């Protein structure tokens, strides 16, 4: 028996999706409710651009069904502005901002780095070393939030829960054995990111789970995935879920990962511009043997990719 497979979409609020994925008469405030009835997991994107509020996380929790899982995209202030310098207070702010209101639906945290961010071992290890791996540790860190968060912080957890972290990098300097070793040391997943060849692509297994982001087969954020491409991804996902990997995996490290009987796999489609993401996610679910939460048909037909 393999690990759990979560296949979903990155974000849910996109104007071009209205009348295609979303029914034309669906109220905008009900889009997450609708999307979460078709996808078992969704990445929260807004948290990347600005700190969200506790009441937003609470509302997202209430809008989604039991068993649903959110991935939370870490705030870019740490990765793009501070560039991992003096980040302890900023990380505390992120954890205090309301994420605990997701309760059991709080899935992995995604930390995305910009294309001009290069690998610096000491700075990266400090970041990895302070990432909390359960909600009790996260709460202890959140308690040290900056004064500006007073009055807009959520500092209660329902119980101790496991937390996971994944890192998406976009500079070739990260094709370094030392980086892979650091990720394995701290049980942080290396994001397998398909970017149409724009940024580095590797499939190193570094944690007890896998995290995939599919940004577009040929054109970043725009192009859809052919059946052949989805078959390839399904083969990989099934292998990772079973605790193995394919022989043709493109890897940085020559060292084998820690053996496991299974790994959970999280996969998110970010090819949203032309409304491919939800339909590609649905097709990949079927190819992976995952039962979709609800039937989904692209009203534009099969030839839109």
C-alpha cells in the first residue's frame, strides 16, 4: 500500500476560470467551496504575496469539506526580500498570521525562491534548522512574533500535528550535493518543478514525502499537458508513493535516499492562464488511480491543450 496522493491546483481565484471551470452563475465568494469539491488539495497562493489574516484562514477551513488539505505558500518577504537574512521574526509572523486555524487541513508549507537566489550553505542551513516540524514547535515560534502582529495573530492550536516543508529553487547553483544533504538532514522536500525547461529540473527524494509543481509542459503557466505527459507523471507519482523511484530519474545526488515503504505525494498544477490546471489535475488523478471528489468535464472539449 502506497502513501497518500494529493493532486490539486495552485490557487483558486482566477478570472478566466469563470464560465469554464466555475459555473458562470457561481458567486465569487463560493469559488473555493466549489473548487474544493473537485480537488482534494489546493495551494494557498495569497500567503506568498502578503500575510493573510486569521479570519481568512478560518473561513477557508469552513468552506472546504472534511479530509481536504491546504498547502500554504510561505511569504516572499523571507525568500525574496530578506533573502534568508535575519528571518527569525519574519518566520514567527508567518506562523502567527492564522495558519493554525486550518487545523487538520494544514498541509505542507511551500517555500519558493527567486531565480536570482543562489545557494549559500550557511544561510540555507539556518533557515532549514528553524523550520518547525510540528504545530507545538510552530506555536512556540509564533509566540515570538513582532509587535505589529498584535491584534491580528492566532496563537492557539487544536492539538499537536505534524508539519512538513518543501523548497522550490530556480537557480542552477542548487544542483549541489551539499544542498540535497541539507534537505535530507532536516527532512525537507525538494520540489520537483516542471517549468517547460525555464528553470532547473531534478527529482531528488529528500524527505518522507514528495512535492510536485507542474507549471506547464511547454509554456510556463500556460500550456496544458498531453496524455503522454500525464502518463509519465503518473508513473513517477505511483513510484514515489510506493517508496521507490524510477531508474531514469534526473538527480543531483548520487547517494540513495533513505528507504521507506511509502511516501505521501502532493502535486499541484500551476498552468492557470488558459484554464488547464483543474482539468489536467482531474485527468492525472484518474491516471494515478485516485478517485476524484467529483466528475469534471472541460466544456471546451479535448483539443484545447
